[in-house]
C-alpha cells in the first residue's frame, strides 16, 4: 500500500477514527486504526467493541491499494507532527514508512487479520432521520443525568432513545435525578426504543460535532446495535441488554411554586455559592417569595457563608427548599436557552427544570430535606 497524503484534510478524518479506538483494551489491535486503500477511496475503521466508526479518509491519493492497521499511540503523533504539508505513507509486509520532505520514519503495523469485523447497517431496519444539530442537542440535554460509570443496574449508565410518531426522546437517570430531551424527526412505522451506553452516546456526540449542523443523520437499528450515518461516516453503538424503568410515572405535573430566571445569571450565582459549600455539603437553600426575588443561602462551618438575592419572576406559594448545587448547575448547563423555568411541588417534592413554555427539555431533581435546626448545615448523601 502506498498513499500520498495532504496533511490537514487527512488529519480531520484520522482524528475522527482515532477517538473510537480501544485505548485501554488488552487486545493490541484494538488500539489501531484500520486503513483500507482502494483505487476510488480510502476508508478508516476503528472500534473498542462497544462503539465502532467507519469513515472516508480525506486528502488521500492512492498510489498503490492495500490494507494496514496503524497503531494510534505512535503513528497518530507522527501524522500530526510531520514537518511538511504533505507526506507519503507506504506499507509492505507489516512495516510502514512515512516520508515527509527530508524526514523518514518507520514503524511496525498490527496484523490486518486480527482486526475484528465491524458491525454494519446493511441489514438493519430504519429507525428515524434527524438534523445533526437537533440530534446533538438531544444527546447533550438528555444524557447528562445518567451515571458516568458502568453501574448496576445497567440502565443507570445508559440512555433510552425513543421514537414516538414524529418525535424522538432521550432519557437518562442515575436514580436521584432524570433528564429528558425531545426533538422532531422523520420516521415511519411503529413506536420503538433502544437503550444505549452513555459512553458510546458521548463518543457519538463528539463525532457528530465534526460534521455540519444541517447535515442529515439516518439512524438504523438491529438486535445488537444502533447505527448513525452522516455524510460518509457510519457510527455504531452496541445496545444495552437491560430494561429502562417506566419513567413516565415520576413526571409529576403538580406544582405549588414556580420561578422563571435568567439562566446565565442564575448559574453565576450558583457558582459563587458553590465556592463556599463545595468542600462541605454542596447544599444551597432557596427562599422564594411570590412577587419578590429569590434568595440563595450557602453555609459551611469553619469555612463561611454567603447570601445573595437575585431577580426572578416567582408565582404560587412561598417556599424554602434546598438542592445539591452541583446537580442543579449540571441541569442549567445542559439546558439550551436564555431563560430557565423551575417548578416546585412543596419543600419535599420534585423540582422540574425546563425552558419557559416548552416541553422539549425536562430535568427532574429531588430536593434535600431541610432539618428544623441549622438548615444550611445538613450534608448531602
């Protein structure tokens, strides 16, 4: 195999593939990117056995066709640091060379025969079609409340992707909170759903970010995988064999107090409160006065305390309620929009965060129970 490479275009494709390799795998070939050079196109493939990607290698002229598996750890750095705008890659009998101007580098490749066959959507069923920007928003808003680790039960570290008529939903929970995002799609057929690992969905989000916002994403699914096609890239995520709970039961529309506030100002105030409590309870107490403003109190023994009043539109009943400031900030950071709407169902009921007048995003968070004495000194779990 021999390739003539235009560095800038080539690296964009290479970086898309290398993010999907199994960097921590004990199987060495999974830490490599497979390159298939045919006369009309060059393809990169990578997998960690949970996610897989196949994409066109841009900026490549094939001088001699062939196949090779390039080890990412060494070769990826050489590709990025090659001293010229173009270079030549040649592979023969498991040995590869990079010639960049007067510089020459050589390295060993992995055996092509050991690289696993990647899942492909050829025989998969259509799921839905969505605009890239809309799918990225739904992934960002709908997955952050899940657990980042590989928890048990498995649904805690997975996101539920649902198709319902002309809408899709992404839902995630870690057992203490729940995030839900909803968007418009093109779809036919019956309502369906797939459960996918959060790690794979976040890798998918990064891959989609390298594409154009208005690009069309076609989604397919079979019994073991979900497939996402955009431009010349196909990204697959292995499905989770678990059952997501009936989350609809906890989406309580009852509320006694509600507040609309500027999102950025609210986040800045919470950040300041977090400075005081981040090494203690991470608890912030809110005092809401209908027709008045919102007062935020944070206190940590032996550290200090803060009290801040901020403008907000508040209706309903007066309320004093406490939350874990980190959990609340994560919901506000995920929300796309200028204003945030918070509805409360008493001091011990759930809080729901959304965009004013919309149902496309919902974040459900339970409060911290305030004791009768020293309300700001209670530790969170």
